[in-house]
C-alpha cells in the first residue's frame, strides 16, 4: 500500500487531505504540532477507510524534529510515496508593525519547516527513484495581501522551492508541485469579521469561501497516477480570486 505523510493534519486542510489520501488507498502518517486530540480524530478518519495511520508530534520548524518526523513515519508505515507540506501559521500585521519574531515564526514554520521535511524525505525517494511532494502554498503567495507580508513571502518562497526541486529531482522520477488555495473555511480564517468575509465572497468569482475538501481533492489528485506528467506546477484552488 502507498504511504503518505501529511504535516499539520490535526485539523483543517491537513485533516481533509489525510482523509482524501486514505480514501485513495494511502496509509497516512498524521503530523501535528500540539493538537493531539485533533490528530487522533484524523487517525480515526484514516482507519475508517481501512488504512493504517499513526499520529506523530513534531515542530516542523525545528530541524531535528522535522527529520525525526520523517524517520518515525517511515519506521511505522514504510517508505514514503507522498509527502504533503501543509503545516502553517499566520502572524498578520501591517508591514511596518511586523516584529522580527513574527517574521521569523512565519518563515520558520511555513517555509523552513517545509524545507526540512522535504529534504529529509527526498533522500529516500531519490534512492527509490519515485515519490511525490505537494506543498500547500497560498494565492497570497502569488498576488500578495496587505497585512500578510511575512505569510506571502513564505508562501511565495515555497513556490520557488517547489519549482527548483521539481527541476532537480524530475530526472529521478520524483514529482513536486504546489497548490495555492484562496480563502478556505478553517480555524485559520475563523478570525475574519463578517465584513471581511463578505469582502472575500465579493472578490471571489465563485462567490464563497472554499472548504478543506475543495483543497484535499486536488492534493489527492496530484499524489495520484493521474498526475504522472505534472511537476513544478502551482494549481490555484481559489474560486477565481487570484485571476
Ligand atoms: P489550521 O486549521 O490553522 O491548521 C494548521 C495546522 O498546522 C495544524 O494541524 C497545526 O498543528 C499545524 N502546525 C502549525 N504550526 C506547526 C509547526 N510548527 N509544526 C507542526 N505543525 C504545525 O490551518 P489551515 O487553514 O488548515 O491551513 C493549512 C495550510 O493551508 C497552511 O499551510 C495554510 O497556510 C494553508 N492555507 C490556508 C488557507 C485558508 O484560508 N485556511 C488558504 C491558503 C493556504 P497543531 O494544531 O497540532 O498545532
């Protein structure tokens, strides 16, 4: 059975991705930062599809923990066929008010964490000459957003990393892609005011926020044989917001 690791899978988009991959036949390592209960719910969702799952705690922004996460996933479930770099945070603020701490926290988790996890994964994939990696970027990384310079920089950085890595490892049979979701209804966007929510709806041609499942289906597709000729791509899942 194919094996996947999804970081940030205790809730939101990551939990939906773990569920979709299990539906498609993957055993899933459920990475999480602090929400052990949420991670167990995701494990239950995966096992309900008849697949194996394990919850693994690690702060992806800490190199040893990120490496340990990949090693533990492979020890528990076997060599990784798919890795989804989904763990992420926001620390929003107007540019002139972003502290060095909030800048670093967002870059460390969203970008450097993805680097640590994918680097630890690629070694084995190169040996096996197969595997696929999907990074969860954001439409904000493509078009920018006032109040999110740190987050937009991290998400744009992910796209640069994905495209470079895709060129490096494509000849060895490894595919690397990104998705760029728009506004998705999760804890991350729960803080939006009604006014802000309405503004997002108005700016989105499809007239609604996305669901975690909207993102999960596309990520599962990218991890599937149907996407065998897709690498270095960024697929927007934003209801047309970034058009
Ligand atoms: P969420 O509900 O806030 O969940 C974030 C997940 O990331 C949680 O599982 C959390 O784990 C994990 N995480 C955070 N920091 C971590 C760290 N240092 N180490 C390990 N895990 C960590 O967010 P979401 O909305 O599902 O977002 C998931 C991804 O999609 C993020 O990369 C986000 O930037 C991206 N995205 C979201 C939207 C949106 O509108 N929601 C749009 C575009 C892109 P614990 O809870 O266990 O700590």
